[in-house]
C-alpha cells in the first residue's frame, strides 16, 4: 500500500521537470509527510494531449457515494483489479492520472501487537528524480453541485527493494510511458499489467527513518534523514490511530 508521500518540489519546479505545458494548480506547500485527505499534485492529459499539472484531494470519493463522510475514502487501488472492480473500471479507462511525488514511506511490521515497534522506511528514486505514481481520479459533487476532485494511488506487488518491508508498493511509470498512461482511452489488461508491474530493484533507495514520521502533524526535511542506529521505537497509543491503515480497494 502507500499511505504517506513527500512533496519536496514547488509547482514550478515540477512543471519544468515533468515537461508540463499547462498548469492549473495552486503552489501547494512543501511537505515531508503528506497524508490522505491532503491536496496533492496530479498530472493529466490536457489540451490536445498536452501535459497539464493540476491537483486533487488524496482519498478517492466515488461520484455515486454519499460523500467523504459516508465511508472512508479509498487511498489505494490494486493494479490487479483495476479493470475488474466496478468502482474502478470506468476510472481506469478515462480517469488515469500520475501523482508526482518526491518519495513515499512504508512501515515494516515487527513481532508483537499490531504496530508495536513498526519501523518506518523512506523510499525514493536512486537518481533523485521525482516519482510519477500511477493513480485514478474521480469527481464527487455535494448537494449544492460543488465538485470535489479526489484520487487514489495504484499499488502493485513489491519488488526486491520493498519486499523486506512490505508486500505492496505504489506503481510508478517511467517518462516514456507517461503520455500513454494519461491518454483517455481504453487499455487492454496485458498492457496495463506491463505498465504497472513492479519496478526494477535498482530504481529505488530505501532509508530507515525515525518514528517521528508516524504522526502526520510532524513535518520537515529531517523526517527523511536516516534514523539513529538502535532497536525499533514502539508506537505509542497517540500515534497508533494516525498511522496509515493497511487496506486498499
């Protein structure tokens, strides 16, 4: 799964690095602890296929649902069921997006009670470039017709770098495949499986970080620094409910 990301680049820096031609997003605050329900950048297909940088709230709210308060929003969608689950079939055809992030976190479970001594790890590209996470987007409207644009991150099976920490990871695409993923047209299951397959192990670098990242109210570049050597820090009761739930649709 993917329950936390980082956003270490400004809107204009992202637009330059991603060869964006259209920008329709505010300059979101930099953050080293982006949690669900926060606004995140999304890369979509714009005018005549131009890349457009916009934004959505992380946590998918389906258009026919009762809204964000009716049930927990969907933060992750499994790549293996995108074209089979009714909730995602249409979104996988016309609602594909990319979420440009600097990196993401995952927690390694330790023996004992749930989350006891969980170790947080930070993952980023070995070359330091942004990660373009695969995602799907939907727009929900409230009773007054006001739109809420929301998104979920697509996950895939863990690669060799991620496997010691968790059995799932966010799917991300290389630049050569971005425009194909963003094009609003159907894609067969075989091609989807190729695009969303686990990446090569050498593309990611993992760093164990301090447990201060457990609480999404903590922020700052110090969160992605390597943790001091020592045993896992037990997760306190106040942090337990703030860790991302290990569920995905």
